[in-house]
C-alpha cells in the first residue's frame, strides 16, 4: 500500500502541470489519469489485492486463482468506469437562446440536448445539423436553448475520494469473507 500511495503521489505531481498544458486534450475524467492519480490508486490496490487473496483462498489453485483474480480485477475496473459518473450528483446547466451551454470548459459532460421555449428537455434534431442555417432550423422546430448534465473539474477530488471509499468498502467485505472462509475451513 505504501508503494501504491507513493506512486499515486508521484503521478499526481506529474499530472497536474501536464493537465494545465494539455487542457481538454488530456481530460481528468478519462480512465487515465483518473485511475492513475490520487486516492483511487490506493483504494484500487487494496481492492485488487483482496480479490487475489480471496481467489487464492477459495480456489486453492495458484494459476487458476491468478487467472480468476485477473478477470475479476478487469471486471471491477470496467464496472467502476461505468459507475464513476453516478458517485456524486451532477450539475445541470440550462440556457435559452443559445446553441451552447457556457461554463463547460474541462467539464465531464454526461448528457446534453436542446430545450423547448418553456425550458423542457426535448429530443435533438439531427436533420438540423446538415442545414445551412442551423439556428433557424432549431427555432423553427421549437428548440430555443440547451441543457447539460455534467461534473465540473472541481469534482475531480470528491469523485476520487468517493471511488476510493467504494473500493475500500468492497475490500473490507472481501476481507470479512476471507476471515469467514479461513475460520470455516479450520473448524
């Protein structure tokens, strides 16, 4: 755990100036850097270690346990990638008489679309994208504004701590399973 914490600190130290230079070409919400910086590294290390321990205890075959831990670890990373956006509430922004929502610089935009004149979310019109007068096409079809659900860049660290906490809770459950399994085998 010390080595993963040290590695996370080094990667965070490296990433912060790189992120300022690269901006949105190196977004904070992608799998990397998100999984390679901050407390998530330590949380994932603890969880993946306990997945390996649990696989070894239950399967009692080294190579089989290593393969199972690899598959389970990949599955955990896949699930976390899809759960991450829902760990904290999103911010919603709406704007009338505009084609874009301001303030989304370096934000993780999860969903966006057009608004009706009453402010209700309505479906997008792909046909308008091919028109010469895009704005007139949208207004003609009752689309006068935009909405966006997003995580601003300021939510990087709260999302990091939320995901790390989730990993530690699941790791604690696996540790309890391991203790129970050992006691059951010894009884």
